[in-house]
């Protein structure tokens, strides 16, 4: 029994090779007389030229399912006598739904993400760029999302920490390549490694229906790592994606997904499978998700099978999951999400959340939800979220957010509340999303975790000039009360300050753009001072 329990714990701990890797987009089109039927909406992914189409129903609703996460996208809305509307620079996010509503008479659009989940996004294919100022960017990752309280039934979450979703970068409909290298004057920044370097390439293979990305990187700790992705579009309704990579010595993964649009785009079926292997074990995950759009609703039905082998124990384990979910917009202001996930051997995971736009213009938004994440053999985790987002002058946004979680030792049984089985976190965050070259953030979090009090503050400024030249400056402070796990009474304030400078030098040669980026990075922390210098060439 202990061996079986250990296997299932590993099954949950090892990164899933098949996971959520797509996004969705939808909305409602109206004029002065109300909803409009028959409006054409086109979504264009600028990097790959992938296009998605939808037509509004008699209630004005339209939806696009299983779209590529990232961007930038362009949205075009057409309807007879009205002037076409265009939204540029739109980004989509892994596992989330982006809403684009429009009033054709007024010629206005309203864009937001109707999700209650608390998330942090990092990666190159994200609006606003990196969350961290570190130059140790994810050159082999297109988009990465950390979600502490996911309400999507396709995701799981631990009591403390976050669910991680990520995708490999996509190829491009034009050739792009890069070479980069960083050198550390203080070798301690990567446990003795003095630097790292690598190369990436993104290109069509014969036509833009077959797009390839490949990247390789080397450092003194992980050795040679790399990732690659091939996207094939057979027609407007069927797409295939293959990806894989080597994360570190003895650690590799591979995945494949096939997406089919059905019933004139009103439904989508995605079959995907993945394999992950390391010295600790091997995991194989296969899933099939069917999504159906019915007016303002998105109905999801899915099944998943996961198999784990642990050579050290000479044992294997298999887990099967079935899940269903309904996301519905109750008018323009309110979105409800409800679902349930069943796991065999038995675990039961119901979830419900809401997103409510109080004024209907995004100025004040309420987010709330509750979810249970089943754990066979060790009980379950119950998590709750309540938050309010407020839009302030000068582009600032204030978020007040509370998260509470409880570990249930056995299914349907709540244990006593103590530091071993409950967690809470209260956060106040003031942020100015990247606009006019300026990004700023200040936040404070109080929790009963290892980092009891945490303060984060910083800004970045980017100015572009002379056509293809740009300079970026940034500073970030991160400090926390760190609790010694072995002695909870021992608390020490740990803080770090990091600063980054980048200079982009762009040239146009033979009709092709060339960019040389110079980077300097400084970090001061209790472990010491680190300085990195780097260079990157992009074609």
C-alpha cells in the first residue's frame, strides 16, 4: 500500500507531459438595436498567419476554440453597411478565454479576460514582456503561466505553490534566427557556472502551412538543453503540432496534439499525448477534450489517462480521469464557470468561479471561486479565492486578493486547522501595465507560508528612436520575511535588488532586419553580488 501511495504522489508531482496548451476567444456584437446576427469575426496570428473565423448567432455571440496562445493577434469585425472594426496587438493566454465585445454603431470595442483564477505570466510571447528583469529569459519557452488557484477542470494545484503551464515557441511564416551568450563576472549566480549561450531558429518549411521552431542552449549545470516544435495546418479545420526537448541530463519530454474544428467552428476536438522521462521515472499522458460553443456557453467534455513507471521501485501505476465543465456569460458583466473532475482510483474535484464586471466597463471587477483538487490516497486540497480589480487614473490597476487553502486528510473530511494543513495569502498589488514604454509595480503579500511577508516593487522604461534603436532600463526590489522550516520562530528578512540595461541596435540590410542587443544585469542579494554581461543577435 505504501508503494502504491508513493507512486500516485509521484504521478501528481512529475510534470504532466500532456497539459492545457491552447486558449480561446469570444464575445458579443451589438448595435443601437441590440445583438446582430451574421457578423464575421476574423482572428489573425501575426507570427504564423494562422487565421480563425466565426459568425455571430441571433443573440450576437461568437466563439473561437483552441486558438494558439500568445500573439500579437489582429481581430477584424465586418458587417455590411458598418465600418469594419480592427483590434491590434491582442494577446491570448494558456487555458484562458479572451473576450472581444463590439458596438458597431458606436465603433467601439471592449477587451478583457473573463477569468477568476489568480495567475502570473512570463515568457517572450506575452503582452508586456517579462515579469522578472533577469536576462536569464526563457529562450526555449514561448509562454509560461503559473496559476495558484486554477478553476479549469483540466488543471490541478498543490496546497502551496502553483500549477505551471507552458508551450514551446511557435515557428514563423518568415525566417528568424538568433544567437546569444551571457557571461557572469561572479560565477556564483548559477552555482559555479560562468555563463550560458545558445541559438534559435524559426522558419516555414516550404510553405506557411508547415512551421518549425528549434532552439538549443548550453550552460555548465544542465549541459546541452533544447526544444523544438513543428506545426502543420492541413486545412482550416485540422492542425497537428509536435514538440519535444531535453531539459537537463537524463530529463526529456515529447508531445503531440491534433486539433479538429467541427460543425462550422461551433465545436473543437483536441487529442493530445505526451511523454516525460527522468532518472525518477517515466510518465505517459493521453487526453481527448471536446468543446462545444452554444451561444454564450462553452461546454467541455474530456478524458485523460496517465501511466507512471518508477524503475527504482520496479513498479507502475495508472490513473484515469473524466471531467466536464460549463462556462457561460450571463450578459456582458457576469461570467460563471462550473465543472467537476473524477479520477479513478477515486478522487472527486468540483469547482465553481465567477467573474463580475460591476460597471460594465472594466473599472471594477470582482473575482471569486472555490475548488477542490482531489488527491488519491492523501485526501484533497480545498482552495478559495476572492479578489477585486480596480482601474485607476494614469493607467494604474489596483488588485486586492485573498487566497485560502485547506488540506483534507481524507476525502470529505476536514482536518484540524494548523500550519501543516492550511494556507492563506492576502495581497495588495498596484500595477501599471506596459504602455508608452513604462511598466511599474508595487505589491505586498501577507501569508502563513515560508515567505510570511513579501514586498515587491519596480519599474522599467523603454524608449525607441531612429527607427530600429531602443534602450531599456529597469529596477526591481524583492524582499520577504523568510521562515526557517526547521525552526518556525526563526525569521530573517531576505531581500534582493536587480537592475537591467539593454541596448538594441537595429539595421536594415538587403530588405531584412538585423538586431544586436547588448545587456548588462546586476543583482545584489544576501548570497552575494552578481553581474552579467550578454549579447544577442537576431535576424
